[in-house]
C-alpha cells in the first residue's frame, strides 16, 4: 500500500514550518574586498572566487536568510552576476543581468525575500532591500572550471521562482557559505569594496538537520480516515486488488488538494514553478534540479495535475527515506497507543523525540533499537487489554 512515510509526508506538505519559540538570528561577515575582473573574451570572475563565510555555533534549522552586498562599485551593473551556495551545496542566483547601465559607487544593498521588489532590469541599483532577481538564466555566468558548482542553478524571478527560503529553509546553517561574483560582458569592471554579510535566522528549538514534530503535525484523528480512504475495499490477493488500490490513491490525492488547508497554503494563483518550489521547500529540498524542472514543465503543460505533482513529491524516494524514521516512530504511537505523541500522559514531544533519536542512532534498524518491543511491553499498551 501507499507507504506510511509517504502518507505522513503528503499530509505534512501543506503545513508551513511552525514558527518556534526561541528563534535565533545571527550575522556573519567577510569584509575582504572582492575585485571583479572584466569579462575580456569570456567571464570575469572575482579575484576572490568564491568569497567565503564560515558559520558555526547555530542550533536549529534555517528559516530565513538575508545577504548584504557591502559597497558595490561597478561601471556597468548589468554585467554583474552573484551566486550564493550553502554548506549543503544548495544554490541560488542572487543577481543576474539586472541593474542597468548606470555606474554605481559604494552602494550597499540587501537580498531579502520580504523586500517589496527585485532589482529593476534598467536600474539603477540604490541602497535598500531587494528580492533575488535574475533576468537571464545563463549557465556561463558562474564557470565551474574555477570552482563554482555546475549548472543548472536555482533561479529567482522573473526567470524562475526560487527564493532564499525555498532553497535554504530546513537546512543546517553551519558550515561554509560561498559567494561567487562574476562579470559577464566585456567593457565593465568593479568591486564589492567591503565584502558581504550573511544574516541567518533559525528555529532554535529544532535540531538540524532532523525536522521535529510540532503541535501542528499529522495527528491520529487525521491519519485514521486517510488510511481508511486509501484501503477502502482493498483485499490483498483478491482479483484486481492492485487496480483498486491505485484508484484509491488517485482519489485520495485528488481530494487532498481540494482541502481548504491545502488550497490556503498553495493558492491557485501560484504559477507551476511557484507551486513545485513551495512543495519542495516544505519537503526539505528533496527534489533534484532535474526532478523539480520536470514537474514544473509537466504541471505548466497540463500533463500533470496538482494532485499528481503532490503525489510525486510525497512518494519521492529521497523524501520518503528522509521521512521514514519520523513516520515509523509516529506509527508506534498511532498503532499501539492509539494517540498522538503529545497526548496524555505525555505533555509534549519529549518522548517522541527520544525514540526518534534512538532509532536514528541505530541507523533506522528498529529491531536492534528494540523500538516495537518497547511499545508492546509498555504499561500503557498492556492496559488497553486490561493487563498490568
């Protein structure tokens, strides 16, 4: 049947990550100037390529990232390309083919998803905040031969729909962050005079990189009718049981995307790229670039529906693998104790997180972790049958 991990994942995909108490924001900088060579017959990369910022000591998972360019001077800003790469290899083009032809001198500006707009294609770039902006998704902007990751890259609007949040949310903030700066056309040169600053906000109550359950997570009250819906009239071994199961799965996802909670999180106004990127962000970036692009293309062309895209993400092998241990522990509570992990006699998710930590420490081997044994020999389970 539809794996429990996938069912749990599908139900969780419409919930945006909870805002946790104790969220922490830290700022890290590399103040060394980045001189940017002119593109004389090719691409001119920065003399410091990449410029790095080392992040350490942060707890939790990334919820927000802002990048400040400190003191840009350039004779032709439209030539400038900037690529941000996170510790896990995630990347996003911050700026490409925007800013116009008006020279700028020592301008400081910030890339922030919450900004009112991106950088205007015709410029000029002035002090302030902008959303990441890319007009021309051209892979030669960041030549891999001198250190940058190979294309394709995650591109922001108007070329695509990636944001700092969809790329980095849910990841571990600690490690080396890299900024690649290039000049893409001959005739202009410049520098980032005072380097760059990285501002990271995390959910300090969640241990990276494992996403922990919150009070808004999948509940037993939601799970039971979902399981019945998928298993309705399915008798394994009976004639055509596989086609009945597949029909139930299709119906389940069709109904799921019509739920008000899902349509509120993913309104119909989202473009195909925005829809897939938002799903992928809530899935912790499980999709590869190729998988993401294929789903965007199929949804835009009408060869896949929203329900089919949701199912593709929920059943993605990487996502299912990442969710399996969490789902397995949750099923111990649902199946043996018939309750949510934070229901009485528990008051929070301390118990759930303990068992998840133990299962993780055994590499997912629930037999050697004695996870099932612990639940079926527990007093709470035995008391369901009048035992002491």
